[in-house]
C-alpha cells in the first residue's frame, strides 16, 4: 500500500483534511520532493511505541542478574507464542 504524499505547502493549507486522513492511514509530508515527516493517528503512534524495546548487552547485567535469568522459568501460558520464535 502506497502512503499518501503531500507537499508541506499543501499540508499547511489543508491541515484539517490531512489530520482526518491520518486517522485512517499515514500521510507523508514532503519538502523539496522528499519525505520529511509522517502524520499518523495517536492510536498508531501508541501501537508503535508499545513495540519499542531496549536492547541490552551482557555488560549491562550484573552477575546476580545473569544468575537470576539462568534460574528463571517461562510461564506455561507463554508457550502460545512459540510459533513467533524463529527456529
């Protein structure tokens, strides 16, 4: 699906229209012919933020943290997500 693209000038002139469209689909705003920003709904923004994850390395963990992780057991209910783990 291609994203709707509008110039910054058109966006400024018709911001209400593009806000309404962004409730249904992202709107890319271009400047000098290149996409510079994307307007999305607050629901889509919240969904994307929920997907944020912080990646840590082993150096970020204490020995006690690592020992606790090694001793941990997954909740049996989490087996429902096994199909999401690459083999």
